[in-house]
């Protein structure tokens, strides 16, 4: 849509967003607010990844943006190598967060790292019922896989950890 054509001064985007870069108009994102059971997520992730020494790059569905900090704080004692992806909440506004060269972009997440560790892994928190294997419905996980060059990720969805394998993002559960 050509926003200049309708004389818009700003766009407020509610809900899911593709997070495409916008050049010529301010954009503010108001994400959905899905409930995240932080205690349950902490327990299931701690059981599988507690004590891991390689980096864990944490990506998440935007609907969890408001509660992801609580999950990171809860996981920190068990997963000290966890690195949370930051998300742009606005573009072209005076208070917009700018991610400089000290960040690496994976999907629509920005990680404060100098380089991607080849021994690291992607952990993605998805909405229950999400079709993780369909990259059209979960473009961020797909984009994270492309940008990171990893061939698999672990996804927490439908109350269980699942492995997603790239390039086709096939899903298989792992006990």
C-alpha cells in the first residue's frame, strides 16, 4: 500500500506483523498478548537444556513479546548462555530502538553478539496450534533458520519441545 497516497502520518500495526523495513513513515507495533506459562516453560526447557555450555539463541512468536523477559529471567540460573532476541517495536520514530553493528539479525530478532557460534542452537517459543512446519505461517522461525545457517531448531509449541529441521522445517517430537 502506498501510504503517501492516503496522506498517512503514521501506521499503528495491531497483531501479527511481518516486520518488513519501512522507509518513509513512522510505524508502531502493538503485538498480541498471548499468555505464557513461565513456570512450565522454564521447567521443560531446564530439563532439556539446563547446563548447556553453547549459546542458545531464543526467538519467539511476537505474541509473547510482553512476557518473554520473565521467561529469560527464570531460565538464566539454568541456561546462562541464553541470548534473547530483541524485537523492533517501532520504526522511524524518535524513540525507535536502533540495532547497531553489535547486533546480528536472525528473522525479526536482533541478538547482541559479534558472530553466530556454529555450536549454538535456536530455541523458538511458538504459539500452541501453530503450524511450525509451514514457513508461510511461521515466517520468523524460517527466517531465523536462514539467517543463522543452522539446519535445525528446537521449538516449544503445544506444551512440548519439538525439533524443526531445515530446509523443509519438518517437525518431529523428541522425548
